[in-house]
C-alpha cells in the first residue's frame, strides 16, 4: 500500500517509456513534458483525480513543484489527504 520506492526511471532507449504507455493505456494515462505550458495544471489534475501521469524527457533538474510529491509530503486535512505543490 505505501511503497518506499520512487516512480522514476532512467530510460535512454525508450523501452520503459513504451512499456508504461502500453501497460497504462486503458487506465487513462496522461503524458506530458516538464517544459509543457500546462505542466503544473496537468500534474495537479492527475493527482486530484488519481490518474496515471508520465512525465517525459526530464533534464538533470526537476521543477520545484515535483519536490513535495517525490518526498511524499502528504498531510491530513480533516478526512482528506493533501499535498501542497508550489506553495511555501
């Protein structure tokens, strides 16, 4: 239920990317890139609605909005679980 592993992989040949796209195609996979103009909104919507998100072509540095997600900084607010992205 609560994995300690991170959902990141290095895939220079694109095999893992193709596998994820094939495996998740029936689950409403959303594919985006970090430099996409709607990146933050896409990320937020996928988290909010529990959709699978594949972020392609990440560089050596990640957007700060990803930090609380990768660090699994989930907080309880009432009976809901929330992650604050892009806020101090």
